């Protein structure tokens, strides 16, 4: 079982902890200049007041010399004491590092940690407090990833002191990341919620209880739950009881939070996540036009197997196009990593993307030296985008995203009606069907879903993984190309169009892009999902008619990968990917909360209903 510390590692805290381990690790992993200040001053648990009277515990690390210094702000819900060495490193480099426990976590006031809703206000209140300190030079930066990357974005709009920030594997558009084709990223929502449920000064060992709730048969209409009102009044026992129906002591004791209260909160909120309409209406979950209010440039770093990759690419494009002033000078780096992990057997032996290389990309102090100290160190030289091309395993600079030279190529699925499993007759090529090819059939049982095996996840299975066991299942249809005559680079956004029918009133369909090696090994590259009820709208769901064919458009996010000569391109189609996504009950809210049925699925790929994947192919250099 993982401890909460280990879950935090998976949310980027691994990088911070690697920096906190010892000075030797810091020196080895970060190419830092000699310390400007050998002695530092630290102040622990300074209670910084917020506008509503809540005080947030803050640690301050600064050079032991007179004068004013630029500030690096880190606002984190995973315990600021794990950031001690980070604070010391910044202080030794001539910065004041201000590290703060988020509201409701560890030494900060606030009874229960309720994510996102107060981070904008708390971040700005902390900024204004810093602005009044005698050691502040007037220029602020911010650093961190995952949730404490989000806290940077939250305080960025109209922040006159923020001159640069460093958001890692994160996004301000949490709603866009949470839903993939209308399907909830269940392991992220429930697993992370389970892990951080007790952040108020205690550590909790997460269990897999959340997986038992995965096959929920929730109705179309969302519950009458006002998430914003709950979040803003989370410390009020009376309102909590009114909205959640749980008896709680008054006043709440942050050191002894009732287990049933936390469990009920987690369950109700995760259930609410099943309704994008509830989430999309919350300002804390979407950034909207706020990009126009950001003037600080961002050094964004992500990974092709990270759960934020789609939104992080979009964030970068938004910032350089509609951001104000220096925000248009933002930079983007995408490596072959997962969420806070450098493990990727496809790039084994390349030190530039090992843990050492990833940490360097995640913490290049030169970005702050340029923007906060005025050092002319060349950080703006060259193109704004740097990507790692897997398969060829090399770094490359680019000027735009998607790449202007992209050729979007359709690859169509074919079969004689027996494409189930990798031993079937499914094929894939660039030729559209010209006749009435037979359909492929499979059954999807919510009680026996296809297991998540690699991908852009958070907790268990992250990154590339062998797909042999998945592709041997009878509920997975498999379509494979002929061996490639030349290297084929796929860099950019990937989409799929699927014609399918189901015997159910609601169901899911999944598509996975796979590389088949000459020895038969099959490795996942990217995947996507669509929930039938949300096929047309995330806010206005509608059930499907059993037996009726529908056209589904699927977003498989993005990658940069070279299918090498002799390899084969493969597409897998199924109806589940659990626990990354919850298992659809197929019931559409009918028959009770835990009811489920087996769905009989039909995949079409004839001349009138071609099913295909669109790959962003980059022409080979002649």
C-alpha cells in the first residue's frame, strides 16, 4: 500500500523529495551555479492571514544578508516541510522562497481540504502579504507541479507582482482534463481524493475502496449539490450537515475529523464528478478568458504520458496568443514522462530523460534568473517549444503546435467480422473501405472491464506497457497494419471516428493506438474514450437507442512517436479501461444505483460507415 507521501510523489512531489533528500542529490541533479549565500535564515509556520480570517502556515527561507530579494512562492497541499531543501536551494541562489500549506492542510487553518475553490483568493492574499515584507524586491516567481502547479495558475490573472512562473505537469483547466469524451478519469478523481482525504495534519494510507464504487448507475440528471457553496462553507458544520446529511461535531476538530464525514464527502463529490454540467459551471475548474489577464511568462513542462498533456498543450497556445505582454514569451517542454515519473522502457539508456534529466527540466533556475534578476543567460534563445520524439529518442525544437508541416493521414480498420483479440483477422491501412465489410461484435461486461494497462494515468499503471494480456481478451477488437517500409513519425493531436451500435441505452467505446514491434511485442502509445450519453454535449446528455448505429468522434490527445521501419501500427477498440475510467453500467441510470447489464457492441467499417483513426504524420526529411 502506498502512503500519502508516496501518492504525493506521483503528483510531482517525487521531484521535490528528490531535491530534499540531500545536498549531494541536489548538486548532482541540478546544474546550479555556486551558492550566492552560504547562510540562510528560515522562519517556520508564519501564519499569514487571508481575507476571510483564516490563517495559512508559511515557511520562509531567505539569504542571511540585508537587502531585498525576488521571491519564489510555492503553495502546496502535500506538507510544506517536504519542501525544506527546495526552500534552502532557492535561498542559496539569492531568492526568498515562501512555501505555504494550502487551506485545510497540515499546519494551516481550515478544517477540511476542499480542492481548487479558494486557491485564487488565497494565492492573491499571500501575494499581497509578501508585497509588504521588507525583504521583497517587487518581483515574484512561482514554482511547482500538479496541484501546486495549479495554485500558480490560479493566482496568475492580474497579478502585478508575478513576473514568471514554472507550472509543471498541470493545467488551470481541470475540467478539460477530468473528462475524456465525457468519461470521468475515475482513478484520478477517486484515488487522489482518497489519498488526500486526511490532509489536516495527518497522513492517511489510501485504500482501493474507491474501486468498489466504480460501477455506479447514476441517473442522467445531476444531484442537487452546490459544490461552490459547499466548498466555500466547508468549515461550517451546520452547512455541511445540511448539504451532506452527516452529523458532525461543532466545532469541527481538524485533528480528529470523523471518518464517516471524510468518506461521505469523497463519495458525494466523486459522484458529482459524473456530471460535467456541475463541474463546468464552476469557475475554479475552468480558466475561460483568464488567459487574457495573465502577463507573466510560463515555463511549462509536461510528459507525453502525463494526464495533463492535452490541456498543457492548449494552455501554452492560449498564453502565447492571448496572454498579455511577456506571457507571449512563454516556453514549453514535453518529455517522454508520466505524471512525476521518468519510467519509460522505450527510452531506456537515454540519460537526458532519466530521473536526473527530468528533474533538471523541472527545476531550471535560469528561468527565474532571467525574469526576476535580469540575467542575460539566453533562456529565450531559439524556438519556444522543445519536444522529445519517442521511438527515435531525440530532443527537437519546434516553432508551433501542432507542427505546420503535419500531414493528417486516415488509417481505416478492416476485417471479415472476426477481429476479436490479436489473433483475429482485423487489419489497418490508409485505404477507405469500398464495399460492405461485415461488422465486428463483442460483449462488454461492466463487472469484467478491460484493465488499465499503461497510459496517461496517475496512480497505478503509467506510461508505456505491454498489451499482450489486454489484446488476448474477446472484448477487444484488434486491427493491425502491415510492416512499415519506412519510419513513420506521428507528432501532434490524434483523433478517431467510430461507427458503432450497442444493445444498451448508454455505454462507452475506447480506442487505443499501439506500436507492434517485429518480435510481436505491442506497446500503447495513446488512447481515448467516448461516453455515449455525452457524444454530442458534455452539459446536455442524451441516451442512445439500443441497436441504432451512431457516429462517435474520439480525442486521443497527442504524442510524438516514431513507428520504426518493420514495426506495425495497431488500433484496439473496446468499451472499458478500468480503473483509469469508471466502468459504464450500460443502464443509463435505470434500475437502481448499482445495477448493470452486459452490452452487445457492434463496430461498423464499411464503405458508408468507415471507422478510422487520424494520425498527424510528419514527413521524413529527404
